[in-house]
C-alpha cells in the first residue's frame, strides 16, 4: 500500500487580502520633510554613497569605434568613440553587486584584453560588439577624455555595513585605467511606519523594522527633484557603515510626519497644538 500523500483537485483557498492596500507617496513625504526642516531652521544631513568601480580606455584602433552599450541606455543607438581629438576614450562600468565583485571583474577584463597597454583596439571592440566581454561589462559608453577621467580615480577605503573595509586602488597604464572615484554624498532618509501586533491579552508589540530608505535626486539639467525608494537591505550595501547615521522619518498611518531624527543630535517631533510638520489636516486625510 502506497504511503504517498493523496492529491485532490479541491480548490485551494487564496491568500487573505486586505480590504485596502496602503501606499505612501515618497514625493509627498519629502515635501512634508522639507517644510518641517524649513520651519525648524534645520537641514537634512548628506550621506556618502558607495562609489562603483569604473574604467577609462583609449580608442587605439585607428578608426572610429561604434558599438551598442551593453546597458542599452541610449535606446539602441550606437556609441561612437573617435580615434582622434580630445575625447577618444570609452567609459566602462562593471558587473557586480559589490565593490569586490566589480574590482575582480575590472582586473579580469584588463588582464584578458591587456587594456592597460593596448587600450580599445580592434580585438576589444569586437568583444564588445559580439557580447564576448559581457560577463565583465555592465556599461560601455562615451566618448570621454582619457586623462581627465583617469585623474578622477582615487584611493578609496569603503567601510561596509558589516564592519569590514574594502580598499580600491586605482590602476593606470598607457592606454587604460580603472578604479573608483571618491564617494559622493546624497540626500537619503529612512521612512518608518509604526505597526503593532497585539495578542489575546498582551501589550501591543512594535514590529521591528528599519523601514525603507528614500533617496532624493535632482536632475542636473532641469533641476527637477525625484525620489526613489530603496529596500533597507539594498541601502545597507549602498551606504555601508554610514547606514546607522541616515536620518529617520516616522510617518503615521495617515501619511503624516510624527518625528524626524536627523541622527546628529537633532530630533524634531510633531507639536500637539500647532502642526508645523504637515500643515492643516484636511477633513478627510488623504496624503496621496
């Protein structure tokens, strides 16, 4: 007699779904944060963000190099790298979710194609075109000035969230260089929404959560501001040891601010009588 479990065609109950999904607008939260900071005469501290490993390689083929960027950010329009003039180099970004992986791929690519000395010759151009170098390359675009871009590569010692440190030393040859730029800073904060779970006869317990990070960017041409949510686990990689110093914004279930901790000794809380954080609340709160 078989001991295998019996199978039936009985319908499986679908997962329970809430009657309403709650979505918060990062743009709206950032606007409230800006207004609260302005009213308090405070500023949002900037947070260093992990740099990526990159390379700059001269076109040494003797002719214009044309190929598609593996990242395809130009809508399938070919990149064009001249062989003469001021801008004769290609910029390269590497595969890898961590600095270590990117650095390893940079070293492997430079060794395989001898990019330090031979630069972007016909052999390397062909490797980009046919996808042979795709295991290393994330982006290849340009044109750019070789010396100008190579000069921006510096010694980087990046502290990770786990306490370890990654050192990236720039490597430069006659026709190719790779390394990292100094870490840039950006506006980022964690958004936390207090949620509690209560047992049959227990005190409600707060769900422990780092929340979700929100990065704020400004378009360099138009000045238009945009926000980008980043999962906490990803933020730990982006901001490394600086994660613990990222400001925290607490938001209630209606989407209104209740506290801003700038992590520099300044904590702003919502007043009880006058709401300097969010302005007058509408009759029916709808932060969206």
